[in-house]
């Protein structure tokens, strides 16, 4: 018996040792093959195909220096968890790049070489509430090119992959991208002209900001061909654009160029002489891309602007429904550009309608609320009660900005359009003088997929709508009023980078709110408001009855109540007390249900895995015991 017990112990010990050996061997083999499985909702630890495409095209190693004050008591607990997720993502870059991404980690303690390196790399130190400094940022370098993300913040975690990939693509580029700017407005500034009596104007703040990162080139509205060096064409209010220029844009797009167009049915900052008014005056200019829009299956009504009571600016007599103040509810939070814009101010903008042409897919970047409608231009600038007279909402969210993606076909299947107003004799001479232009073949379809962004307003980019300029000690300080410039800069930045950046997704959030609880609260709130409405209606009915009873009285003082009025008043008080009791019970039940759901959610999240492990261990122990008994 003792010998059998000894053999059982030896076998058990040997089994445990063998199991440990198997686990170590499996871990070693799995590490060698670098096997990973992302089981999170939204694949938050998985790199997007766009990122992998950019990494695969790297010709030489790119160095990523990650600065994190590890172990510092100054770092808040939430940031420590976030920093670990950043490090995990950087390790994914290192693994997916096949050695082309070199990751270096630094712990910038006070007065250390790592802190000096962080400052040289433009990584900024952050201060806690106690005044202590900590670092959480990174820098990307390739040869003499360098890009920094000075501060990594949890608020921008959805765009973490995009920011890192953009920095890698930026340093890997050999030169600044060329961006063409076409506009009927003096966006790039204007000098004094004695002939036209035009006053000088400084460049718009948008242009000054874009010059920091891009090489800008002015493109005339009469341009016959968009230069090949231009990678992105930014069109702002193309008033009176000719078909020849639209053809040039068409061919530019089919060659693979990127287009961002801001059109406008009511350009408030472009006041033009009113030819229909015999007494003079001015009117807002209009712009569209008629032939291109028609070919793409979209359109903007040039006779109407959008009024929205939910996103209206002002209040009371100063309410302006056509001056839209959009918040994140009106923006596409799944898009890498609009997800971080925050707010937009759209003055007297239009909306897109129609169905995209075959082969094109439409993504809405910004939209109105359902409490909106198109209104005639004549009431565009009216405020207060006149602006809401006859308001009938469409009940639909109208697109204000869209992205078209897919294979584009030419908007000029019949060929290059003839110059407007040119006699046939002059056109023949022009063709004889420039045979090389005639010999250039027309593209009928884009070779691959492309993207276009269209916005139905141009005023949002003007300094008067986008920024506030202040003079402080003789220095001009520009303060953004909203996210208008961030939208334009983000679009240009995205389109000017690697094509894979355009398809890069926003990462899913690590935060998982209790949506069931929120729905319960919303239903309870709706019921709560319904009870209040019922109480108010009952009050109004009682008051009407009291007034009717008072009118029927004769020869009695108005300060005294008749028995009928007194009874009606008592009935109302009784109903009011019952309603208040119901509201109290409703709030109590809501708290009980939500507290119970939160408790069970925590219990399941905390104890589920330990319970499963314990059950697995118990089952293994029972199975082992049966085997021992059988022997």
C-alpha cells in the first residue's frame, strides 16, 4: 500500500514537471512564431491595413523614441494604464514592420540625459496638480527628418494609430507635398491695385498655417491644366468657374490627384454687385462644380441654405437658425479627421442631395439634425421670430460635408470642352499654335480608387468665422474660435500623405460605457417628462375650468372661491400629489434597477475568469482522482 502511494506521488510529481515543460516549450515556440490573437471588441490591438501598407513600403529603418516617466509618482493612475496601451501598440508596429521600425524607450527622470533628449525631440513635459513634471510622448526620425507627438493624451486615443502612422509617413517623405489653391476669394492675399481699386489684403490664417507644412501653389480659375507636381487641389469658392477649368480638375482627379472643394450657395464673405437692383447694392456670391457634381451624382441647391433649430446660433430675438454651430453629434466620429474637430461654425451653408454615381461610395462627414430644413436665400440672414416663421423640419439629417470614394469616370465623355465664347476661327488658330495640347490623350476613368471631399460652405474658412485675431503687446495672436481650420488642415494633411492614410480607421475606444443602463435612464427620463407634461396639462385644464366658473359667478367677490371652484382646486391638488408620488416612485425604481445592473456587471467582470479557472481546476482534480481510483 505504501509502495503504491509512493508511485502515485512520483507519477503526480512527474506529471506536473512534464506539464511545466510542455508549457515552457509551447511558450518558446509561440514566441518564435510571434503568434498573436486580438480578442477585443473593435480589434483595438490590431494595426489597420493602411498602416501595414505604409510599413511595408519603408526603404530604411525608422526610429521611434518613446518617452514615458515610468515609475514616477507624478503620473496619474489612468495615464499609467494608457501608457501601457501605447507601448503595446508600438510593439505591434515593431513586429509588423519586419525590423523597419526601431523602438527606443526612455525614462526621462528630472535632470537626466533622457530628459534632455526629450526636450531636443520636442516632447513636452506635463505638470500635475501638485506641480510635478512627467513625460508621455514620442518622436519619429528618419535620416535628417523628424516628427514629434509632444503629448500623448487619452482623449485622442481613437486617433493614436493615425497619429503614429502619419508621423512615420511624414518623415519617410523626401520633400514637402505641393498643394494647389484655387479660389475666387483673396485667400492667398492681395496687393494694392490702382486699376481695380482693390484694397490690399493679408493671406487668410488657413493659408499661413498650411504654409508651415506644405508648399502652396496658386492655381487660377482659368487654368487649363493642373500641374503634375500638385498632389492635392484645395478649391475654395470657385465662383464663375469655366467648363475648361472643370475639365482640368476632372483630368487631375483621374490622374490620381486629390480634390478638396468648398462650394457655397450663399458666400457671405464674397459680396458681389447686385446687377438686378437698380439702386445698386450687393449680394452674396455663389459657387458650385456643376459638371463634376452632375457626373458624380451629387448636387447642392443654389437657391437655398440650411436652417437648423437644434444647431442654431444665438437665442431669443438673436436666434439665427442658418448660422449652424455643430457639435460632435453632427460629426462623423469614425473618421480620422472629423472625429477630433470638436465644433464647426457653418454660416449660411447648403446641403448635398442625390445618389452617388455607380462605382462611388458616399460617407457623410458632417450633417444637420433632423430638426432642419432648406430655406430660401431671402431669409438667410434673418434672426429671431421671422427666421422660424413657417418652419417645417424635414425629419432627416442633411449632409453638409461628404467624402466620395471609388473609381471616378470623366464628367466630359464628349471630350475637352470648347473655350467659352471663342469663335471657331480663333479656336482653329489656337489649336494650330498648340498642337501638343491637342495631342494629350483624355483620361476616361481613374486607374485606381480615389477620394474627393466636398463641403457645402466656404465661409467657414474665412478669418471672420474661424479665428479671432488679437493684438497683445504689439504681437498678433490668432485664437481659433472653433474647429473650422482644423477640418481643412486635417483634410489636406490626410490627402497629402500616403494614400493608405486616407483609409486608416479610427481605433475603437477602450472605454465601454454601460449602454443598457443609459437606455434605461433614457426611458425613465422620457416617462418622467411625460408625467410632468401630464401634470402641466392638468394644471392648465384646471385653470381654464376655474376661469370659466368665475365668469359664471354673479355678485360675488373675485377673491373668493365658490364650492364648485374649491372642489375643483382640491381635485387638482390631489392629482398633483399623486403625480409627485408616482415621480418619486419612478426615480426610486430607476436607481434600484441601475444599481442592481451595475452590481451584477461588476460581479461578472471581476469574478467570471476566476470562477472559470476554479471550475476548470476542480474538473481536472475530479478527473485525476477517478484515474487514481481506477488504478
